[in-house]
């Protein structure tokens, strides 16, 4: 028999808090009927100055299945909080979660910029990222390097060897979920390897707090500069334009894309 849920929560305090935050934000989004285009991150909105969406996009989920899949995977990865002997543990879990949220979002934008500017693929201009799976894939990758003998349990019945889980999941979601964003998941994997291999290191409490402070400054400045501050973005009304296509959500992943023109569709990471 497994441990009571209460004890598991005590063993995974940071993971439990993040799951609670994401669930609370999902509930608020549903209650206020907020559209993903108001909180998601895209190349177009980034150019317009909505840099604050690098943060809001990661913690926002629109579909309950989208939320359940990401939080189930995150819960399974919560064992990372107990691996102090591998240089992880609760403190580094929080430190590197911050890095994964920011750097994976910036890397996605960088990929979009390259594809748009170098190959003139305008399709990626309006791809909108929403969800936590970039971070999930990042932690999946870190655990696969730090403790390759581990297994990743999903929904209590699906178990994957952690050493292959990042790329297995990347291929699996790309095949069975046509709207899953390959680039979004890949960015989390790349940042995860950068952390696991020590390319991003030196995380101390001072470093993390300083980074968090600068993120807060940029967040507030971009929120005000983009005009979202005056709109009180937490109270944004939903889009009701009947000319827009309906939104469908598939359970596996993070990034969503929406058509405003016929050639663009909905995509989830």
C-alpha cells in the first residue's frame, strides 16, 4: 500500500504548492471565462510588449484535461525534492523551476523568431503557448540525467523508464496529439539538459532571489507598458467574436494555437 496522501504532500511541499497554484489559476480562468489568448505567450504578443506572458502562460491551463495531464506528470516528478544527495532537493527545485519557466519561454520565442525570419514561416507568428509542460519536460530531463534508474508514473497505471521518458513523451504526444507543440516540449528538454549538465549552475538563494526580483520588475514594467495593467488583466472578459473558430482542447500538453485566419490552427504543448 502507498503512503497516505497527506504524507506525500509533506514530502513534496514545493510540488504540492505549484499544483495548488496552477489548479487555482485554472479555476479562476474558468470562473471568469478568460480566453487563452489573454494569458498565453506568442511571438506576436511578445513583439507588442506583453513580456509578462512568459510567466502567466506557464501557470495557465484552459482545459481540465490539459491541467490534469500536466499536474499528474509533475506530481510523479516530485521525487526530485527528496534528492538532496544529487544536488537537487526543495531549494534547488524552486530555483530551477524559476529558470525553466523563464528560459523555456524565451527559447520558444527564439525558435519562432528563427523560423519566421530565416524561413519566412508566418504560421509561427501567432502560435500561443499556454501550460506548464515545458517545465514538466525540463524536470523529466533533469531526472533522467541525475537518476536514470527512476521510472515516471502517469495516472497511476502508465510507467515509463525515466532515461527515455523525455523523448518518448515528445514523440508520443507529437503522434497522437496533432495539436501538440513539438517546439514547446523540445525547449523544456533543452533547458533541462542545460541544467543537468551544469551549463546553468551557481544557483544560490541570493542568485534566485535576485533573478526573481528582476523578473518581477520586468513583469510589472511590461504589464504597464503593454496596457494590460490598466485593463486589470485578472478581470479580462472572454472573447465572444462569433467569427473566430471554436477552441478545442486535447489532454496532453501545454501549447495552444488558435486560428484567426484559415491557415493557423489550435495547438497545445
